C-alpha cells in the first residue's frame, strides 16, 4: 500500500484505495495498516499531497459502516471492542513482545536488525518513512491489546497473539531491511576508492 501511494500519479490513488478497502474488509486491524501507510507516504511526499489520505478516509468510512451494521443488528464484538487502557498490563506486554521477538529459533536476529535500523541515522526519506510505519504499526497494535478486553490480553500472554502480530509486522519490517541494504550498497558503490601508490 505504501509503495502504491508514493508511486501513484493518479487522482485519486485508485489501486491504493482499493487495497486499503480490502485490508479493512479482511480484518478491522487493517485500518491501522492503512493509516500507517498514509502517514509514511505523507512523510516522503509532504503534507501538500493531501490526496494520499484518500485510502485512509475510505477505509475509515468502511469500518464505521461495518460497526454501524453490527450495532444495528445487536451483534456483540467481544474481541474487537475497545475499553479504557489497562496500564498495568503494559510492562507485561512489552516484556512478552521483547521475549518473542528475540526468540532465535523463530526469528533469528531479524528483529534485532530492525530495531537497530530504526535507531540509526536515516540515509533516505523512504527508509525514514518505513521506520515510521513499522513504529506506528507496533505501537498501534500494542495499544489495541492494552485497550482490548481481558480475554485478548490473556491470548497475548499465551504467546499466540503476539506471534501473529509479529508476522503481520514482518512484511513492512523486511522491506525496511531490504531498502536499507540497497541504500548502503549504493552509497558504498559511489564512494571514492583510495588506491595505494606503488612507488
């Protein structure tokens, strides 16, 4: 979605809007991905390109329509309801997230590399935007767990939910790694090579 937004010359960004609608249609958590991609695109192209927010608006309206239809038919949303944040669960959630992300048998050193890239000085605006997107996705997903019902936090403690969350974050994080490597290799290729003088 982010790639479609920053490379789209059309008004409105049709393919990005369709993809954003599909993401929300598959899962309501897709709205977070659409908003994160839109903010990252704004970071790259600037706030004057306000049409970049069209997919987020369409996705938000679709989610509100779905919520209204569910409420009008008196269907209970147990796992998708939001409440006041359970601040006492935040330290546990951060510890569990770090534990799962550092599991060498599952992820190797992938998330350690991603965290390192997030804190390194940016060399490219697209890399900076991808860092923002990964950060927003992580914070937003963890906020949804903290503000979710108690049963969602129990799922998080069991580990299944957090592993699924890491899998959802993986494509964007992987793109961040690939883009960073590409920029570094290009910079290394263009850097002057000092040859020893054979005297």
